[in-house]
């Protein structure tokens, strides 16, 4: 009889645990608590409140935008005191997470201009993380499997990472020499687990290509929260491997697999083209930053760090100029 009571108690405990997990998931998905209030306050300390009579921009995205010295800050400086420019970006998030918290920001600000930044390199991981691959231990597999289903686990991991380490160094390290050993560890892990990720995401092919419909639907859901009069802009940041052959060879050195180089660079940016096809009919302008970044690299401007997938300060300046020139 004791083992029956023990099994019953274990069953109750597991039931309560599952209920707690689902409750926290509901709180996250419906944002009954503001999970990213700290990021919002830190990125907008210098911006006046709503109701000042000034026009308002709301810019959102992932770590390319969330850096305090990103293109969003440069846009804010360029537009000056006559415009309030808010930054609602959160590192590590894609459209699946953003559709949970951005509608609240939109209702708070009611922007005249809304810019949502997407990144070709990893935004499709929002739909599904790799399930296998060399160097992927059981703990990582289990976490990725669970976080694809329980979104708040991604938030918890992000917060834990912020607690464990200091903010990333944003100093200009564009003159570093590329080294596979020194390259961003998370990027290497992902590309070892799924070598075709970049090629399929950028080319909208294979399994990742089929997931573009889900990504586009999530973006459309975010845009639907905007006032009808708002200007809607989707800004697509390419992966470095799309920009120059040198960056492509670096990506190959850390595990990425691409089609023939000539075909790869001749295809343009199918990721942005897909979004143009699906979102433009609803009044959204899709801005593809690939040509601007390629042109800058041809002029000798180093736009991406040597051992990190993000933009250098010069690359951020190119992105800001591109956005302001197209607005």
C-alpha cells in the first residue's frame, strides 16, 4: 500500500508542477506581467513620455537593435528633439516572442512610425531549434525542445545569462583577426547542430524555407496591433555571409554549409523578398539592408565583427543611414 500512496503523491506533485508551468506560460504569453520592463526603461531613459505632442517612432528587434549604441540610438540623435524615438528591442527574441510583448508597447506609445528589425541569421530559430548535431548534449537538446513549447523558458535563460555575465563589450573590435577558436560560441554551436541553417534561411529553401510562413504570420500579428495611420516598416538585416565572400568563408570555417558561391551571391535576398510578397499588400514597407551593407564593404567599411555575428559601430552607422534615407 505504501508504494501506491507514494505513486499517488508523485502523480499529484507532477500534476501541480505541470499546472505551474502552464500558468507561468500563460502569464508570459499574455504579458500579465511586464517581463521586459527593465530593458524598456534602460533603452529609453532619455526619451520624454507620451502626450508631449511630439511625433513618435517605435523601433523593435533583437540584439542588433537592443544595443544602447545601435542604429536606433543614431536614428534618435538624427531626428533630434522634435521626435520621440523609443527602443523596444530585446536580445535573443524573434517574432514569436515579440508578438507577446510588443502589442503592449504599441498601445502605450501609439507610434506614427513603427520599425521592426529582423535578422536572417537566426530568426527562424524562433520556430524551431535544431534537434541534433555533433557537440549537442542531452541537456541542450532537452532545453531547446522545451523552450520551443514553453516560451518563458527562453526569457528565463536570457535573464540568467544577464545575471551570470556583464553586458557585452560594444567597443570597436572590427580590426580583430578572424579565428574559429575565438568566434562566438553560441553561433558555432548552432551551426554545428544545423550546418544548413544560414543557407536555408537566406534562400528560403528546405525545412527553414517552409517555416517562413509562420515567421511572416507572427510579424503580421505584431503589425496588426498598430493604429491604421501608422507607417509600418520591416527592416531586414542580412547575415554577414550574405554580404561578402570573406564573411561566407568565415561562416564555413565555423560549420556553415552553403551552395556554390556564385549562385549564393546572385540570388539577392529571398528572405526579404518573401516578406515583401506577404507583408507589402497590407501596407508594410520591407527594407532590405543587404545592398547598403555590401556597398559599404566595397568602400572598405568593416560592417561586421571578425569573431561575432553582430554589426560593428560602423555597420550600425550604415544601417542608420540606410533607414533614414528610406523612411
